[in-house]
């Protein structure tokens, strides 16, 4: 099962603390990017929500060699997969692997491959 996301994935480390109530919030620009990611996932996912453990392979393509922290983006993507109804809970992700590649042709592109783990009882 493969999902392709066009565009930038926001970094999870840009969360800020609200001044009035002390609760964490996400900047409005990130909210728009996250909403777009969830929409892209929903448009591609035609299967029932996964309710068992999964292994996920992430491939991130960037247009240049600028320093980027990929592991912060994983949290955002995992939350988006849950919000889009791909997985029932991001705690079901028991194995995760990522690759980071540079491609001017592909620009900002992320490929997510999901494999269900069948655990013999």
C-alpha cells in the first residue's frame, strides 16, 4: 500500500506554547500544510482503516542538500495517517524506516509504503 504526498512536510519541532492557557498549539501555516497532507492521503486511501500493527517505509525527496531533520516530520506524518483514517492509532506503527534523497526533478515529495504485520499466535 503506497501513498504519495506532494509538497513540504512541516517539521514537528515548530510547535509553540500558547501564552494564555499554556497548552501547545500549531502555527496556522502548519495547520494548512497538515490539512493538505491529510486531504492528499484521504484521496489516495481506498481501504478500510488498519487496526493491526504495521511497518512503514518513508522516502523523503528534497530539491537540495539543505540540512533537514527528518525524524520530526515522521511524527507529523504518523498523526496525519491516523487523522486520515489509514490507521486506527499511530501506536500501531511498530516498525519504521526512512530514506532521505535529493532530486531536483521530484522536489518536495514523500512516499509512504505501509505493510501490515501478521503476528502468528
